[in-house]
């Protein structure tokens, strides 16, 4: 089967691949052996990403309600696979703006600043729906240079990906830091989307997910990648500004992250 795993940070690619491999392995007795191809092709155009089921993709992971797939047929497994961690957004900013961000307490203050977001990311529409200012363009690796060039004021990334992104891309540019006091939060569950023709695979994923939830393997994978992330990034001590997520599908409207309890 073809698993499209592009347009995301490397740590998310590894995490999501591990979960898929684990649940497929857990269901071999019932559904048979499998061959898994991990396709990490990046698609800079939203229409190309949304069209992946027509170009050979069988399964992918994305945020629930991703508008790029809204007009395309798919099978959705409405089971969050990362405890809502992607919705806890921390900020990378310029070093000389630390004091400015330290004194931000309201959404109105944040709305006066500009978020740098790569083109086609679902976050862009979400931020705009909450009256936040957005500079949306380019690919993931370029957004930090734009931040350094003052084209935007901050880059908001999921707590599960910000450390790797900072260490490998942002920090080498110099003058950029992870802001230590703020957190943006919105419900942003990661779920499996499947090619509408892959009905049996969808059944296998649904069964396999339940298996690895019940036997603790999903938690083990989460801990392997995210371990003591709550303490390490001081998530409970940060000032949290809440955003609404208008793209959440009806079946996940009541989604509540399990990482910090109710946010």
C-alpha cells in the first residue's frame, strides 16, 4: 500500500509511519501480510496535495477536516492518533522580540502581529477565521528565513515538532528563539484519511487502531517520540490563547485533547 507522508516535519513523518506500521502488524492474522511504501513527496500546491488519492495514494494522516480534501471523496477514521498535541502551538520568534511577546495576554494583541505559515497548511485558514494576520507562502523550510527577514512576527508549530524544527532549521539561522511564555491552542486532531476505494484497508486501520489503543502500543509510540514533553516545554505553565477550529468535522466536534486534560 502507498502511504503519503509528505508536507510535514520529519518527526511527524516518523511518528505517523510507526503508528501505521504497528497497527498493520497487529492485524496480520485477520487481514494478512502487507507491503508498505512510505512516500514523503512534498506537494507545494494545495490542489496537488488534495488530489493524491487520484495519483496512487492509499492512505495518509492529516488534520481532521483539512479543507484541501473537502471536495474529494475519502474515508475518514475519526480517531485522534496524537492526543491533540499538534494543537498546542508554541512560537518561534526573533530574539529581540522576546520582551514584546512576554507581555502579550490577549488574542487582540496577537491579532496585531503576523503569523508566518507555509503555503497550503490548514493552519492558515484557521488563523484567518480567528481574525489573526497571516503571511502564507513558500514551503516549510523557508518560513524561518522570512521570520528572520521580518516578513512575519512568529511561526507557530505543534509542540511535537517545534524542537526538531528549531534545532535543524531555525537555530542555525541565528537570532531566533522558542518563545518561553505563550501557547496558542486549538483542537487539531490528527487522523487517517483513506482512498475511497480502500474499504478493506479502512476496516483494517479502524480495527488495528483499537488494538494498539487497548494494548498500550499507541501510548508507547507517543511516549517514544514525546516522552516528557509537557514538562520539557512547560506546557502547563504557559499563558494559553484559545482559537476556534471551524474546519473540525461534525463527528469530531466534541474532540477533547487528552494531553493536558481540557484546554
